[in-house]
C-alpha cells in the first residue's frame, strides 16, 4: 500500500497551485497518494498564507490538533510550508517541536530531500531560501485534473506596498522562461485542459526570457498571444494584477484576443489618493480610473473584480466615501474585501491604527453591500443572453444538472449529460440567483 499524504491549504490560488505540486513531487519521489482523511496520513502538510489576520495563530492551532495524532503514531511526519513558514522559519519547530519539515514557497520542490533528511537525522529539516527559478526546473510534468488548470508563470513581488508581507515571504519577482511556460500549457492541453489561468503575485510584471540567451523578454500581453495559439486552449485568464503595470498592451489584448476571458481582477485597495499614497501603491485614483475606462472600451461587457482594504490606519470618513464612490464609477461587480490588520514586519505595522474595530466592520458591510448592487446588475444583464460556458462538473444542486463558467467568470447551472464535461456549450441564461446563474443549453 502506498503511503498517504494529507494537505491542508490556506490562502490564494497560488497556494492551491503549490499544494498540487507538493503532492506531485512526493508522489513521484516516494509514491505518496493524497488522502482527504488526515487521521490516516503518513505525512501531514499545511500550506500556509500570512496575508490574513492571525495567520500564525491559525496554523499553530491546527498543529496542536496534529500533535495528538503524532503522539499516537510517532513515525508520522508533520510539515509546514508557504508564507508563514517563510516568515517564521526555525521558530516554528521551536514553538511546535513535533513539526518535522519547514519549507518556503520557493523550496517545495526540495520536499523529498527534506523528508529523507528528517528521517535520517530525526531532527527538523528547514529550508526557507529563495533559489529563484530552480523550483520550476525540478517539478514533475504537469497533471491535469479537469478542463481548467492553473499555471504559475512567475514568483514573488517587488512592489513592497506598506501593508503587504508577500515580498518578504515569497521574495522578489522572478519570471519563468517563456519556453517552459508554453511547454507546460501544451502538456496540459494534450490532457484535455481547455482553460488556463496564468498565476503570479504580480502577474502583469511577467518578463520571461525568450530563446537561448537572446537577451529578449516576453511580457504578459505577448505571452497571452502565444498561449492562444496552443491547440486545445480556448480560454485564458490571469491573476493577480497590479494597476501600476497594467500596460497599454494588456488593455489592447482585451480588444485583440478573443480567447482572453471577459474578466479582469485588478486590485485597487482604496479610492482615496491619500490612502493610496500611504500604501505606496504607485498610482493615483485618476490613473486607475483611466485604465478601467479604456479596458472597458476595448472589451464591452467586461466583468471587473478588485480588492479593497477597509480601515487602513487613519482612513477618514472622506477617504472611505471616495472608495464607495469609486465602486460606482468603475462598476466593480465583484471584490475581495478585508478589514485592515497589521502584518508584523511591514512598514504599515508601525502606523497608529486609529480606526476602531467596530467602525471597520461597519465600513466593510457598507462596501460589500455596494458591490452586491453592481454584482446583481451585472448578472441581470446576462439574463436573456446566450453565453459560452465551459462545462466543468456535476452541479451541487444535483438533479442531473451540470455546472460551468462563463467568460465573465459566472457559474451557471443547467441540464446536461455528464459526458459534456470539458466541452464548451452555448447556454441561454434564464435566471440569476444570489451566487450563480441558471440556464438552458441551446
């Protein structure tokens, strides 16, 4: 019987991608099979995220539960990876001595060596270094798990926004060579993948080396054009973008490349120039709005998503009002919104947090209610239209229905046989619900 691996993942799509690669690496090296039952696992890994508040406490709380399982079976191995591991390093093993492996986002490919080292020495194996592109050179060949796939094209971030811990936990921006990205996507397409999402902490900063020491680089707009030519790939997405590097070429791509999905996630964080300056975002509200105006002109009907931080230190009523006004001006129809919490080690952590917690929550509720208005309006505009939907899986609603996503990233439930999974079908949208759409296959 093959050994069992249990993976608990916190955080973003990048972490989901990294977790799948952890499973692939250990599957190839040691024959591990992934399990959904932690109690039966021989190796338990937490892939962590330090963006949210109290991330470390959440991790150590989980590790406390796992300690009992290790006491029951001393040979069981426990590991912590991701951004909290990168941030805390050896302090994790000092605080939780039952942890055997500590590794960062850039060293997950070294898991087999770390596991062997721990078994050989019976001491915690720690590697939170930043070996740049080595990670992608050593990962196993990609394995498709359905018609959609994530493909990481770069790592790290060099923007150093005052509130963000990512540059310190994932390192500076490093882009994968163009050839490696295209080969991975072609391999996925051969396995039935029809939609790819290009991933990066700051994905539109991608500058992938081209050819053999040619000195030329491929930016994200050019990469999208190359990916669109790969046989089998019919839809392309990318995330997460930074507005300062949302270039004219990327705006033009929405007008020129039909395989680029009608969906853009462009985090703005605040509608106040004063707050944007304190955050060191590198753009003004007017510059952001101008880019939104132009990209919506290039792709009518574009779905626009963003991020907001509510209650940044010293955020006034006027600052917050400007954020609400920006929502209406840009017509964001979805958003990831969070109450500000200081991340230790970031410049903003030294600012006096003058916004009371109850006021932060009140503002967050107001903001989310404003987004819902635009979300409902966007979905209502889809009712009566015919949308191209990539069929993904049986619907959770049951009743013989399937579910898939439109180009604008909206889930649709409709009657269809399971054999349509992995295909694009035309669906007439008949109704909107709180979280999805309903339709009839044309």
